[in-house]
C-alpha cells in the first residue's frame, strides 16, 4: 500500500474537489505551479536521446505510485549516437556517374578502333600523335633514335640472284610492311633488325597494284612497332626523315622536305620484269611525267598517288620509312631516281624520291592480312 506523506501546514483547507466519479479515491489537489517537479532528478541526456518525462494533465487521474526502489532510480539505457546522414543522390552524384560512364565509353571506343585495325596493331595515329618529345620535334637525331628500331633490312633470295630492300615493323610479333617489288618471286626472305638480329620471314599477302606486301617474322616477339601517322595532313615543305638500307647499308638516315603531293607514279606489276631489274642491281624502274626512270617498266604496270620528297633515297631504300617531324610514319618509300653510274659525277641520289602514302597502306592492311589482292 502506498503511503502518503504530508508536511506540516500543507492542505489546511478542506479538499474542494469532489470525488472522482470514475474512481473510488479522491483526486489529488492541483499545485498552482504546473507541472509539478518530477519524482526524481531527470537522467542526464533526457533531452538528447534519453527518455523524457511527460507532464501529467489535470484530466489525468492520479494513479498509485509503486514503492521507490533502486530500479526506479536507474538511468535509461544510453542510445547509440546517430550516424552520419547518407547524402542523397543529388546533381553532383549524377554528374559523377555520367563522367564514369563517359570515360568507359571513351576507352571502349579506342579499344574498338584497335580491334578493327587488327591484332597487335601499331599505335593508333593522328596528326597530333608525337613519338618524340615536344621540345625535340623536327630534330633528326631524336627522330632517328626513336624510329630506327622499327625499320628493318629485307633480303630476298631469287631464282638467279638476290634483292635487298627495307621494311617497317607494324606489330610487336613481327608483321612488316614493305614493297611488293622487294620480295616478288623470292624463294626465301631474311630480315635483319636494327640491333643485328636476323629472322626468317614468310609472305602473308601482296598487292602488286599498290606495290605493297606484308611479311611476317617467324618466332618474333617484343619488337618495337612504328607509329603510323596520317598522310592526309602532310603539306608541301614539311620536314621529313627517311630510314632504310640503301645498297645494304642498314639503318641509313637521310632528311629533307616534302617536295610535292599526289604525284602519279607508274610501276611494273610483272614479276619477271621485277626480278630482271633486281638482279641487274639497278634501281626499281618507274614512270613519271611520261618518262621512264631506272629502266623499262614493261607492259604490265599500275599507277598510284605518291608523296614526292628530296630526302636522299637510293636502291635499297624501297620499303623503308618516310617519317614526319613528330616521328610518325607518313609513307613507305617505293621509287627513286638513280642516275646511271657511267661516271662518278652521275652516281648517287638526285633528290627525286617517291613514297606510298601511309593512309593507302592502312586501308590495304586487311586485304594484305587476308593474302592480298594477288592471291
């Protein structure tokens, strides 16, 4: 039974409140200061996560209180501190997601282009690609050091002699682009890289109409592929560098400028004509401007658009690289005027050379990999 304790002087007047009709006991008197103080001191933190005390209203009947025990004074259990609020997916989150998706698409596009150009393809190229450092653009020594490992000497054994030319590595596993007239009719092909390593090569495909051929080294890996540029961006007067193996002198470097564009060069497609000229040791015969150079081109010929350069080219440069100031391959050297060696004053290059634009080469790669148009 709950004991009621009254202090002296309290409640001297009779209770003015009638008995509660809903309860047998009379209601407690109302203290003018409302709400009354709590029965015990509020626990710390009652207003910041703890248990708050609710005031009683006059309409709430007084209920008997239980004896005050130690449990009655126990503080409520501490509530865990609220964690950081999760930020909603606002505009910033949306922008970040869009940026990630855009990056993924960009990477996928680059990969798709590489897949379309073939396995182990050389670096995808454009006019902004730079193989040499920006401060060394146009420096012949820097260009030669960067590109020479990607240019090789090609030696072909023919039925009655030999032919020597050059080639450009376009994949790390040994795909090499060269001129068709360098390897036409060859019974065996040997390739020597810039570091002196020799490989045996097999013909993959030929296209005599463009004077192009693709050969593949056996058991090769880790080679440095050249960067194929964009010949559509070449302008007359641009600085160029040529690398090849004239007269078997591997890795010979010369320089000059682009003398003209879109020159119509006519060459022979007759394999027997090619072998005869190669065995004679002269330059590859071609026609330009109604005149024949380096011998008779024969009756079976083809014509292509070429880049003209005054960079010194000699027999053996065929199939080698014509390079722009950034170190990109912009052409495959294919024809050059070689003066008749009747006297020492007439021998050597006279600054009249031609190269097949590299965009023509890139457009023909799929055909060459499939065996070429001559298969």
